[in-house]
C-alpha cells in the first residue's frame, strides 16, 4: 500500500487539509501536510493525543478508544489507531465530510495493520 497517495486522496474524497500516518511513539511514517507545518511536532502531538485517551480509558477499565475526534471552529481532527504500532490522522475542513473521512481512515487502518 502506498501511503502518501492514499493520504493525498483524502483531500478529494473527504476534504482533508492535512493527514498523516504516525507511529505510536510520534514518528511520521507518511504525511500530506501543508507547507510550514512541523512534521515532527504534528506527529508527536497526535501520538500524545491518542496515547492520553488510551491511558484515560485504561484507568477507567473501559477498553481501548477506537478514535479521537478534536473539534475546532473550522476543522475536525480524526485520529484512528492502526494496529499496535501506528495511527492515522486527518484534519477535515468545515466543508469536508467527516463520516466519509472516518470510513476511509478505518479502511486505511485495516490495511496498515496487515503491514
């Protein structure tokens, strides 16, 4: 699976303005990010977000979170676990289709789990 073209395709299919596959420890594996964005900072903070949600769920003994959604005025950021070693994140514009993004990210996550 070629990750970068799949990430770029999220722009057309669901209105992503940024997307990446990130290791659980914050290393960017592949990305489609706007110019001027620090890939390292973006990757580390995305891994931290999903890791924090997992830790909170673990403390409550309620299972592992399937996804984290962060909403702002203009965007929704969707983070989805892709196996034990990776996660996928997409930032969707206000005009984008978040449900379509979740579907596409879930499909990508299933493929990444097999790698």
